[in-house]
C-alpha cells in the first residue's frame, strides 16, 4: 500500500488523524487500527529518524512465523509515523515506526477481560456480542493487566490436550514467569481440555493465561484478527 493510501485510512479515523490515542478499549470507540509490518524496520523512542532507536521489527513473529501485525496507539507528524503496542517485555511496551513500512487496517472487534469477575466480554463496533466465564492466573502467577493485542493464533494438533483447540497468544507476558513450556512466558487466551477441565470456570488457577471453553475459543479464533485489542483489567 502506498503512503497516500495509508494516510487515507488514518484520516478516516478522527482519533488517529488528530494524533490522539486510539483507545479501542474505551466505551465510545468502535474501531481500532492495526499495522502489518511489510518491511523490516527500526523502531524509535519518538517519531522521527533523528530520534533514538529502540530495536527492530521483523515482518514475521518468532514463534509461529506468522505475519507481524500490531495495534496502533497513536499517529504523529502528519500521519507519517505511528506508535505501536509491541510484543516485548516489559508489558505495555510501545515504539514508533514510519508508516510507509506498514499496511494499516481497521478492526471493529475488541475484547475485555475483567479479572475480578473472571469474565470475558467481546465487542463488535462498540456493542457487546458475547460474554463468558474464564479461568485466570492464580495469585502466585497472576494474569497481567494492560492494553494488549492478539499476537499469534496457533491451532493445536490435538484439541483434547490441556489448552484445547486454539491458543491466541497476546502481546502480554507473565510478570513472574520469564519462560514457560518452551516459550518466553507469553500470556494467551486458550481453550480447556484434558487436565485443565479440573479447574472450574470462574476460578484463579492458571499460570497467567486466560482459559475459556472450547466453543468460545473457536469463536474468538474465527472472529478476531491478529492485532485485535485485548484489555485486561483488575
């Protein structure tokens, strides 16, 4: 996509056009914007090539090798730069990237996880469309709070095993576990099968992930694109 087309998408969204935060988790917001990385690019602490570099973004994710697509938080410098929610530690990390390294797209879906209620709510165009109970992190390994996004969608070879048929990795990490089960301690939404069925919905029994019924994780896998915002709150 050419820069002119990317700018047109940003102009369609008043929050992004003004440079204000795109806050899809707020009740009044009905769309978010996600950015697919199409060229490996440096990231910056502030918008502008003269600013301090903070890292690099690949076009693919390290675990599944799927597309690198991240949630847009802000735009700046006449929409030529966007601030992205990155998938690095610490949680809620962000970085600025030039827009011409990206393809931007709008997304009407968002998810809110309420830890104190063990509840997951799904919204489309600002309206609630689903709600269901969940298992969240136990006190020793709590589910982290913040504004995250779907990072990877992993279909499981055996849906009858612990995590069910799908795992939706988030840009979130455990604040306690820096590695887990061969991975970097990433937090996910996933299903419930095998031994995980011993922990009832509505309890705090996980290592930080959010476990939901298999029917619901299949629904989320169908509806949520990579980059969909997922807010986790108290």
